[in-house]
C-alpha cells in the first residue's frame, strides 16, 4: 500500500510528520479522509479529532480550527491549536 506523507503543525510546534496509511479530519463542510494519491484540495477545519492511521496503530489529535492542504506531496494540517490524545 502506498503511503501518504502527513504533517500536523500548530503555532507552538510540529506535532507529527511521517508516512501514514490514512488521515481522517474534521473539515468545516464535513469530515474527510485522505489516502496517498488523493486529488489536491484545501479546506478549513472545525474543532474535532484528527485520526492518523499507521501500520502499527493509530494516533489521535484534538484540533481547534485551522487549514488542511492536500497536494501531490501529501497532506499538511496547519492547526490553530492541537494536542495529542493519549
């Protein structure tokens, strides 16, 4: 399975950067999922959870607004505020 490059950045720091299987995020116009090879788009985010699917499990982050940008190089989320749910 092809991997997706994903970065999650908040104003304080980069919370995650790496190759993942899938990312599910809370878009302002509806939740969405991104896999490798997804068509490019940009959207705003609402408050909610970002689920990062990895080969060995899942990591979950709570985000409060921001932007998601899907490009041919991967997905970048620029969150206004984000923390990992442990």
